[in-house]
C-alpha cells in the first residue's frame, strides 16, 4: 500500500524547502537570526528536536518544553512548518546510567557505551517504555499546534544500532522465529540444522548469530537480518500508534536511507507503515556518484508508488564521515536537489540548518556554514530556495513511469553477500547500479523498483543478481515473460529459495527453465583476472560455464579468453513475443551498454532524448514536466527539445514543459 497522505498544511501545493534545525546547540539570541536567515533562504519547513531528548527531559519524567515552545513560536510566527521529531533517536545520559541494559551489544559481545548516539537496543522493553513516554508527552504538548505539519519518528532507524546481539535481542529473535516457523521442526528444516550438528531441541537454545568459531548458519544470519529489520519496524509502529492516537490529523513519517551503502532495512516492507515516504541521501564520491544519487531517488520514488516523497536530508556540501570529505563543486548543490525533485520529491531538506561549532559533526556542511550567511554557500542555498519556489507547478505531479525497470531486492542483497560463498567479491548494489548507469548512458529512462512491483507494465525488466527466488517469484517471472515481457537477469540469480536453500538440478536454479540454460559449477575469478568476451566487452570477479539446454537459445556473446573460451557468456531465449536473457559475468557499466542496447532494440524501447544528449543528460519526467539533468561537468548545447534553452549549463538542470 503506497503512502496516503502529505503534509498537514493549507494553501496550494509547493516544493517544501528546509533542514534539520538543532537550536539547542545555540544560545537563544541566535534563534531570531536563524529565523530571519531562513526567510532569506526561502525555508518553508524544518525538522525539529531530532536530538533534543536530554534537553526536553533532563531528568526522568521531568519535562522542559519551554525552550522548544519559544523556538516553535518564532518559527510559526514566520510561517515555517514543523516536521516535529519525537526526539527519541538518542537517549540521554541519565537513562543509560540508570538502565545500562538498554545499551546494544555487538556480535563479539561488546556492549556499546553512551557518548555517541543511537545507543539503544531496538528490542529493549526499558528503552521502549521511556521512549514512548516521551512520544506521548511530545504529542500531547504540541497536538493542536497549527504549524505541526508532520511527525518525524526517531531518526534514521537502525543507522547505528540495527544489529544488536544482546539477551533482549535473543529473546525477541526467538519470539519472532516462533511467529515465522510455529514449530521447531519447521525451523530446523528451514535452517538446515542437520548440518554441523546444529539441530535445536528447545527454542531457548537459539541465539542471534553471535561470534562463532567459523561461519554461523546462513539461514540463521538471513533470518536475523529479517528480524532486525522487523524489530525496528515494531519500534516505528509503537511510536506511530501513539502519535496517531493523540494527533490523528497529523501524518507520520520517518527518514529512510534507501540504497546508499546501507542494506540493513527492507524498505519495501516498511512503506505501508508511514503516511508519506521520507528519505535521506548522501553522495559517495566516485565516477558513479551522480548516478548513485539518481538511483536512490528513483527507487525512493517508486517505493512511494508515484506519490510525492520528502527528501529529509542531504548535504549542501561536504559530509564529515567519509575518509576524505569532498566539498560539492559549483552547480552540484542544485543539481543534486533537483535530481531528487525530478524523481518525485516534493520537499528538499538538508542536514542541517546551521553548521555546528562543537560536536562530531562540526565539519559537516549546512545551509549556514561557519563562514555565516555572507558566503558563497549560503547564496547558493538561497538561490536554490528561490528556484524551488518557482517550481510549485511540479508539486503533487506523479513521476511518470518508464518502459523499463531494474528490480531491487533487499533479501537478495542480504543473501548474495553472505559469507562462505564462491566469492566474497560480489557486490549486489554495484551490479544494479552498473545497469542503471548503462541505462543513463543509453539515454533511456528506467524505473528502479522493489521486487514486488507490478512488472507487467514494463517492456523490459532487468533483475541483476536476483539471488533469492522463492517459487512464487519464479512463477511471476515466467508469467511476465510468457505475457511478452523481456527479462534480463545475471550471474548468481535464481540460486536459493527464501530459506537460502539451493534449488537443485543446476544453476540458475529457479530460473533455469525460463532461461533455457544450465550451469554446473560457478567459476569466480581472482582479483586482477579478467576474461574477454567476443563482443568486445570483458568480465571480472565471476564467470559461469553456461550450457544451452533449450536448443533455441541464442548466444549473444561468448567467452573469448580464459578457461571458458568458446562457451556462451550471454544468452537469450525467445518465449513467444517475450524473452529471457542471461548475463553470466559482471561486465561493468561500459560493458553492459552494448548488451542493454541489443535488449532494448529488440524490445522496441527507444531513447526519448535527441542523439547528441544521450548519455550526457538524464531525462526524468513528472507528467508534462521534463527534467534534463546534465550529468557532465561541461555546458551542453541542446537542440531538438522544444521549449529548452540553447545551452544546458555544466551540472545544470533544465526544466521544460507546459508548467513552465
Ligand atoms: C544522518 C543523520 C543526521 C546527520 C547526517 C550527517 O543522515 O540522520 O543526523 O548525522 O547523517 O551526514
């Protein structure tokens, strides 16, 4: 079920603009300056009180709301809306001192200390009780406030504490397993405990996958990931239900971290829990940085089911948590923001409003940098605010679906990268991103969708490393192809069922018949090795000796070098008017381009961009509005697009369409 509601506010729709606002880091004298500068920047909304617990409840049960009332009063007087946090993200020192049993434990048995943030066990009843008491107090205090546009549960649930191996976690894990399997026999079968004498005779014998002398049971690990995602979902629900009880008219959200490098939460499963979807995204520098940003925005837009979503955090410039924290180049600030808008964001917010003087994030950029408002950065922020203000015509307009999709599946991400595999060099998200880059390079729009999405609407579906394929998914994919769809999948797909048990008879297991091929043994490559294919591309890290089972299967490319020279590397099986193609080695984005080109050509999917812009420009569409996003660092001459200016500036975004 897609999110149903947007911010509670009156007036015509617009693109909201703002930041996390942490006024407790500053003396009250600064607050009025903040609000003045917010007006100058065009801020319409702030996320407030995200880390305010210690200030709001300095001693157990003793609430000090006065300062927050003052801040809210100042903001509201200027018409700035509140995305008000429940303030439970980081517990205050009194709580962890009185109740050290809330502190999470890592897999080695180390207990985390307070002093950072998010030092709480998702399954701690004591933490839950204190957090919910605060949520109730917050909701009661601000229930009728006219500026209250949304509730923001906790913050980036699971960012630092998703995997907790404590005794609380062990108890909750057992409860969760009883719900999933009902009987110990079923659990023993699912976990394959006949192996290594792991058979359980009592539920109390079961533990989280703590440090073991060697590889812990893989299904136990996979279920622990599922459980950990569910445990935080339970926390989200618990806070949300109190908010809904006290303020039924105010929508509730929490900030997801879709894609990024973080595979911890199955966000496809969390979507129905929030009233609208919110996401945080931070750029990872590198050759695919802009593509990765677009990938995350695209997936978020599709998780939101085409409805508007809220970009809760990104950065105006450098972050503080990478080994080297690169400042954004001119143009990147606006391009990053507008790429999210192009994929359906109706709110563009940053971490954070004013750059901190102290604390672990003092070198993280903000809307107001250390240099103050008389700065290039603040002027860029204000220019962005002004631009977004002019873009109200796009607010509420759904993202227009593409003809092709890339399937993204959290359980496959989890399972494909587990230990004791043929190679630990596979990177699930990188493969998906490489296909995305290839689509961008081909100038063809694509939707990144969760595996449960309605695939039938797409002419082409790419499912990279779709490792976990339960029987029902195999049926869906067969039906998709039988109905004329063109499916592409890759190495290490179709291998296991939902319990991480291998489908027998040869790989790619559940997809073998559909693809008309069979692989008897994986052939991963060592670091530095590469094999050439006869279509001019090359593979690294992984290969497979592919046998054709269905004689009608067409070989699109063969291995030219290495042990597998002469054997098929890329195949295609026509099924009625549909097809099922297989790519048995990681080709990298550049190598995928010709393969994808062939698939798209045969499926009749064409670029919507004029030739000279293909690859250099990303096209994203919301209804009548088209976003042309310059992926390069050079200005580009545009022709062939009615309504577009002659030149698209370096890193610029041009918007064309009737709304303009
Ligand atoms: C996360 C958090 C923020 C802040 C930023 C910094 O997104 O939610 O509080 O720490 O990271 O990048």
